[in-house]
C-alpha cells in the first residue's frame, strides 16, 4: 500500500478516535443518568448489560451497513440522520437546557424498575450504535480502495478502519469515559464542537450521495477530489480548534463557582 494512502487512513482513524471519544463520553453520561436511581448492585448489572448491548448493536450495525453502503438511498438517509442528531443536540443544548431546572423542579417522575431500565438502556444503545457507525462510514467511505478483500459492499481497508473506530469507541465507553466526561464538563464548548463535527460529517456523506452515479446532482467523483477533501478537513479542524478555544471562558467560570 502506498505511503500517501496509509497516511490518509491513519488521519481518518485519528479523527474517528476523537469523534468516538466524545460520542462515547456523551453516551456513557446518558447511560449513567438512566441508571442512577437504581441500587448500586443493580446499577452495575444494568451498565454491564448496557455495555454488552453496545457491543452487539455496534457490530451488528457495522456488518449490516457494509452490505448497504453503496445504496445511495441508504447514504442519503445516513446523511439526514447525522444532520438531524447534530442539529437536535445543539438546539437542545443551547435553547432548551435553560428550562431543564424548571422542569426538574415540577416534581419527580416515577422511577423505572430494573428490567424497564435495562430495556431503555438497550434502546439507547441502538441509537448510539447507529450514530457511531454512520459517522465512521461517512468519514471512511471516500478513502481510496486498498488491495484487501472486500467485506460486504465495503473495501477491506475501509471496513477495518470503521471496525477499529467502533472498537475504540467501546473501549473508551468502558475505560476512559470518565476522562471525557470531565473534559466536557471543564470545556463544554467541546460538546457543541463535537456535534458540529458530526453535522459536518453528515454534510460529507450528503456530498458523497449527491455525487453518486445514480444521482449525479454534483459531478460524479467530486467527493473524492483532493480539493473537496482538503476543504472538508480544514473546516473540520477549524471547528475542533474553535470548540477548544471558545470553551476557555466557560472553564474559568466553572472554577469560580
């Protein structure tokens, strides 16, 4: 494999690790909130079932998408879904979070039992798996093909990058989520930046869809041109750097409390 191709694959894998880290932290935080009302022993069991479910659903999604990735309708749905979760999360964070405390003070909801909580955790795992795999596919799908054998409809090299991203996400969710949760608490701008990146990845998948031979709204092959790739990564880097620096002020305000 050529060095330039290896470099591009390595760069995408690094991006996947960063995105998976933020998504896994967000996922772990949601799961922790969902099970916090349970007694400690049941809480541990529910989180264990949640981790097992995350493993099954994430790799189930990976193998399913590997057979559907070349279908432009699936690509279009994936792009819309990524854009939806990005916009939905950012709007909820910026617009509706101010009403959170008021709603919580209106009275506590009846807490779910153990198995109902496990069911909610598994349903959340399905959504997390779809988020993770679609983000990974959108990043990897425009990579150059390798000489590795295809798996489903995916080139073997692309499949391995997406597989590695999913596995790293699970490892982060299990072992490093607390670090990322603390990072999000001290630099809340990173959470907004992370979902802006997810939305920008959705744009990447939309561009790939529109340049599909059966759609051809934009020139076929445009999504694989160096100009588009450079523009995509420059904007992505600006979002990440902006999220880091714009969150500094928030960090100081947290310390003052």
